[in-house]
C-alpha cells in the first residue's frame, strides 16, 4: 500500500525537511517487506489565497483515485502508536492500495473535504504548524512500520 502525505504549503530545506526525508526513507526500507510503501509527499499551494475551499480543491486533485483518505485534524481521534499501526495494517489487509493523509493549511481543512474522509486522526487538541505535523506524521508512519515488523524501535 502506497502512502501519500498531501499537504498545503511548501516545506523549504532545513532541519524539518531533513528529518522528514530521513523518517520516510526509513519507512520505505522497513515497510517494503510488509507491503507498505513507498511514501511520498505531495505539496499543493493556493497561490491566490482563495481560502480553504480552494485548498480543498487542490488537495482533491492530489489524491490518488480510490485512496483511503485520512485527515489530520484537531477534531480527529487520538490514537496510540500501536493503534495507528493496526489501523494502517487493516487498510492494507483490506486490499486498499493507497492511503492519503491530508494536512490542511493555516485555517485547517475545509469541512466538505473533512466530510469525505474515511478517518481523521489528531495529535492532540493543540494546533501544530504544518511542518511539525508533517514531521510527527512521518515519524509515526515509520514507527507504525517498525511496530508491524516487530522491531524494538517502539518501546512501551
């Protein structure tokens, strides 16, 4: 199952991008044997600043056809890392070939796009900058693969 991180905004070179690239590379290596990966980031940008509706349209165009859609939203479910890993494994085992995580812009994700999601997760009630959400999601994706592979990376 291929993973897609579809995010509003461009991430410039820097320590966050370096860490994200590292975690996604680790995921690709670990996930391959598990039927997971590769993972890629798709960035969209509303250059006209037309708002959440315009961002939602750009995000919809970035989604692979038939993908499981999972939004990252403060209203979503808070999951433990093992529960997150099991959720991904369930989608994979259910025959889904693509999983798309959606990260909105500064104002969040348009309600109409949120309503189309199969699932929504939250990293807590706090609001996080999109670059931090990408970083935390990338690490959790890698952690999920290590949990599913039985690696000692995740400690309880």
